[in-house]
C-alpha cells in the first residue's frame, strides 16, 4: 500500500522531470490522486505511462500558454495550447466559476487540450462557491455508435456536482459507455476478462477480451446493445462531443487525437486537439443558496429512504461510492496493481528518480 503523500510527490516529480512548472506539476498530481482516492484507479497512476509516452512522442506541450481566445460576460473559449489536459481543464473551470460569480452562470468551451483525468474533479470545484458544477469532455475514438463497427466516439464522460446543506454533495461522474477505457487497461493488467456488452470485436461480435481495441475492436455505448438502450448512450455521447468540440473548435468524433502513444494521429483534422466543456451555476442566481441546499438535503434523504431490492442493503446517492472509497483508502492506503508498479519503476528509472 502507498500513502497519498508518496504518490503525490512521485507524480509531481515525474512531471517536473518532463519539464512542467512546479505549479502545473502539482495540479496534475492533484487530479491523479483525486482519481486514486475516489476509487477510480482507471484514471490514476495507470495513466502516467500514457502521458509519459505522449511526452516522448512530442504530442503534449509541458510549457503551454493557456488563454482565452473568445469571450462574452458569461462565456469563453479557451485554447489549451496542447497542454496536459489537467492544466487547461483546471484553468477553464476557474474561468467558468469567475464568470458565474459575476453573471450568475459561466460556460467555457476548451480546445487544443488532452486527456484531463476524472471529470468529477472539475465539477466539484464549484461546490465550495455554492455553485453547481458541470464538466464534459470528448475523448479519442474507440467507441462505435449503435449498429456500427466504426470507432467514431470516445467514452465522453459527464460530471455534475450539486451542493447540499448537511448531506454530502450529489456528484454524478460517469462515462457514456458501460466501462471506461482505463478500466479495460486495469483488467488487462490484472489478466481478467470483462463482461459481455462492454466491447465488440472488429466484426461487431460481442467480446470479453479487454485487449480487443488493439486488434480492431471497439467499445460500445452505454446500454451495450439496441435492446438495452445503447441508442440512448449514443445520444448522450453525441451531446458531449458537440458541446466539447463543435462549440470550442476542437476535433470531434473520429478526428479526436488519441490519448495513447501507440495509436497514430490522423492526418485529417477538423479542429484543434481534444475538447472539453465546463459550466458553473451560482445557486443564488435562482434562489437563496441555503433554501436550495435544504431542499437538496430533503431530496437526498427521500431517495436514501427508498426500499432496497432483495439482496441489497441500501440505495446509493450519486457520489456515495467515491466518498466512501476515499474514507477507506485514506485509512488503508492506495493499492497499485503489480503490472502498473512495474511501469512506474521503468518510468522512474528513465527520468532518474525513484519509485519503490
């Protein structure tokens, strides 16, 4: 088991060695650790290898000029200058919050960025300001639309964070696919199969092989197949793609650059880099914040009181699993899969630092 502080410092050192400023390296490390602490190892330490390989391939800018290129009182378009995604995303959400503080709501579309870790981190930034936070992002195309075998879309997550008074906040953070790509990578590292309905082979047949993407297979949209609502997952993913890319001027759909170095960058593009979309809504722009948060307490308490199905002991509220994981991991420490540890040891050796 590893402590938060050990992995945070190691991650910071990795990105310092890659050429990031101390401020940017600490932001990146904070998001990595948020993923590990909230039980989303698929977006935690396993991803360092992806960023390291992208850096070696010259596909990320460690000294970016992240800037607003278009704005109105309540909106902005941000150019991430090919930064590590966490850097552009953190700045973009800060801008959305600043605009919401002045105008009631703030909306920021971001282009020319890269993979940014867990979407929930950015949505949750709004909570301490008595705001509702929203975060969307498109991702490299590994997902086939309903009835297709073409890899056209990413896992395209949605995150929404809503504050409450005495109850923990409502935090929904989910991919528009049944499984995140990173969880396929974790299953591969563990030597495990995945459930049917998550991926398909290159001809469209169901598969349980987590490595199927490397042999022309694709991920499926939320629902898995048409009978179970994959067309609705397709719609959700499309909305995320349009808000993240068409609004911002980033690449959309099949043109999004891959966030792994082993996939080639397409020569054709329709925009700049990966796209994100951020929103912040000041609660008191709609009603007094305390009044709203009391109502949210009541909403949460009402749903907690619903009768569990047979074999279940309780009904969860979005955000419960991550909050409980954080409490447990803070006590027990962070577990790293041996194969992921091996990758980190190799990266450390290349950079002239230690990982034990």
